């Protein structure tokens, strides 16, 4: 197996991993009339002191709505005495793609009561008490607001929100111990729904928003399918440690404190025809009543970026909300790429230059493998005339040609795998980058050259029509990546001898695969295409440099010396793999011969 063959395999594997989006019709967006509490308010509304009010569950009594704001350097939380509930949650330091390109300062709203819902329902004496339908009196203290509702029986129920001076976490507690005698059953219910709005450039990609969760048993992380066109649902009867609504680059999570969710029904509904609420995430959660009756029912909201350096500290396995890579590649991304990226980020402020430096570091670290692979190809090139002679002598019998070629390798002490193994060792790096870059919020809204945002595709030309599997735009970084891969394939074909017995023309694949891959990568982040473009250029440069230092005459002399030494020693020592391969080739040859004899017998 030559290096060009492996390059083709790498691209095909990456293509299969990356190609996961199609188009289909879907249901219209659902409305949540229960999510709106009388009049609507601005997310930036300032806190006002509540006046003395008659606070009762009877909606016939007229009560004025009061708004309260908790704010730190990261979040602005607006609350209402109607329902003692969230009205809006705004990320102050992040922008949507539209506001970013329009150079506006508006933050991103991750929760809006006009379209989203968070409500708690408690069974009491055969009836269900919906906390969101009560009216409360508020008490503010520094970074905390407590809402108290006095029920018709004179007893109180309290909801409290607390926001730290920094960060993206909001503490939320329910104190129902005053009504403990009236509570019935062993569980109460939380209904949380979000109509996801578009914050990024690619709506189809954002329709992959999903619900993640952590099962208590064995701390098993799982999630609903990210299918952007079909409804997915999971009815869980197992206990759950936390639930999160995961969007492209942002996250809303709910983590019970000192307790767990005992059941959950989770649904993700894409809204393909809706350009505003592009997907609906719905979580109906069940929590144990015991904690509620003792006043210890506490939760932690997380409203913030899906940034691994932040979310990994929120709760056990909460960092898995960031898709760093597949599990078998996790050590590479977690312990190499993420720390290295964070380090470079601290000293390089231009992300295009950062990617270039990252490529140079990775390619330098892999240089010994590149050198070893090149030397192996040089040995194969030197043996090419002898291999051609074998093919000419045997004729059209691939099994025998391969068998004799392996014999030749043994006579000169060449391991045919020595060129494949170094290339295969670099594949995890290529796959790790392919997985990591589309989920790396660090690249979000970072510009470089003509790309205004490295976290999404760069479009130099928007087409008036859609090309199947390609899209309706042209990405220049993707084109440059494709050209560089074709150039690398051409160069590699010039220095790689033909391999006898190959069922696929790998030299042709070096030209076909990059074109196929161009269709897949056209809508991928510009940062990823740029990484592969620079990586291809560096690889070609390394190959040219190594070629100047490798003396093929010396390699030929070494092979001749090996041939003489092995012959004098009574023949080549066969490895287990070589023995296995020789056996398989011999078996194949016998089967072909038997099939030919049988065919001749039938003709007679």
C-alpha cells in the first residue's frame, strides 16, 4: 500500500464521516400560548421595586406586572412577578450572525418567554398547581430575587433566582415546605421548551440542534439524533443527572442540585418551512417530591457558549456537550489540540495565522513519520523495474504477481507495510481536525482575508440555483483546498511507482477523491478548509525538502547489500504478516486455478 493509496482512503473516510445532511419537508412551528404572561417586555428592562400587592392565585384580582433584572458581565436575566418566572436571558458579549455582519451590538437571547416556556407543576390534594400561573411578591437582595406567592389557604410558596458576579450559571430554587401537607404523590413536573432561532449563517446546520442528557447509571452521556429534517423522541424511565438544549455554538442546561430527574420525555422537532423558529426542543421532566417538601429543591441553569473550557466545569460529563471528537479520538483532541489551540490563542490574535502556526506545529511533530514513509516509497521506486519484469514474465495473473513481488521484498529486506504504517498513524490527526473544527466556538465570527467568519463557509459567489450535494454558493477556501489536494496527488503520482495487482487505480483516485470531497466540504467551516489547504502545502514542501536529503543511490546500495546478506544467510526471515499474506495469496492462486479447471471441464 503506497502513500497515495492511503491519501485516498483518508479522504473517503472523512467524506463519509462529514456528509450527514439532506433536505425534506417538516411540520410548521408550534405556538406556546401558555408561555406568554399578559404583556411582553424588553430583555433589557431595568429592575423596579415591587409595591405592596394582594398576591393570590385568583386571577380575577387585577395585579400589575413588575419586572426584575439580574445582571453580570456575561448575562442579563429578566424576571417577572407574573409566574415568578424567566422572561428573557440574554448573552451580552455574543452576537448573532446577522447583527455581527450588520455591526450591531445586540446580544443573543437564549430564552424569550414570548416563544419559550419553563414551568413547574406540583400535584396538591388531587389538583395540579402550576407555578407559572401564580402571582408573586418579589424581594430583591444584591444579585438575588425571591418571589413569594401566598395561596388561598394562606401558605406560601417561594421561587428564588441568584446570579453570580461573573459566569453563565443561574441558581434556581423552589421552597414548598410550607405546603408540604397538601402535596400529593411522589413526583412533580417540569416543562421546558425552546423554539430555536437562527443565530448562525447556515440554518440547515442549526437545525441539527438537539437535546443532550446524562443518565445516572454509569454516567452515560446520550442525546437525541441531530437529524435536521425528522422528529426525534426519547421516553426515558431511567434517572438523569442533567438535561441540555444544545445548539450549534450555544447551550441551555438544567442541572438538579443534590437530586436527579427520575423520568423524562424528550422531543426535537425540526421546522423546515419556518425561517424564525427553525427547531423546537421540548423536555418534560419528572423530579422527586421529597426534595420539594423539605425546601431543598434546587437547580442550576447554564445559559452560555458551548465552549469546552467553560462547560467542562459545570457538571459531571457536561463537557461532552462539545463534540470534540469520536471517543477513540478523544485523547488527541482533549489533550493535544484543545490545549495547543488555547495556548496559541493566548499569543496569536489573528485566527488565520493561528491556524497556520497550528499546522506547522502538527506537521513538524509528524515529520519523522513523513520521512519514513518517503524512504519506503523510494525503496519501492528502486524496485519498480524488477516488479515490472515480474509482471511481464507472469502475465495476467494478479495473485502470482503479488506473490512474487512479496518474495522480492523479502529478498531485499523491504517491509511493504513500512510505508503504510506511518501514513495510517497520521489519520487520527486528520479525523480529529475534521471533527473538532466545525464544533470549535473559538473560530466563531473571527475573520481572515475574505472570510468574514471562519466558523462557517466563505462564500465568494452566491448562485441563483442549487447544485445537488454542493449547494448554492462557492467557497474559495474549499476550492483552494481541492486544488492543493490535486497538486499533491499529481506530485505523489510522479514519485510513486505502479503497484501490481491493485483492484483500484489509486493514481486515478488521487484526482477523483478531492473533487468528491469538494462537494462535501463546500458548506463546512472556512477554518477547516483553510487548515487542510495549508496542511497540503506544507506536506508538499516537506516532500520536496526530504527528496533533496534522501540519496536513492545509497538506498539502492543498501538494498543490494541486504540482498547479498540475506542470500548468504539462507534466505529471508519471514514475519508473521508476511507468512500470512503469502498463504492468502497462494490460496487465492489455487482457487483461481481450480475455477479455471472447472470452467475448462464444463466446456468439454
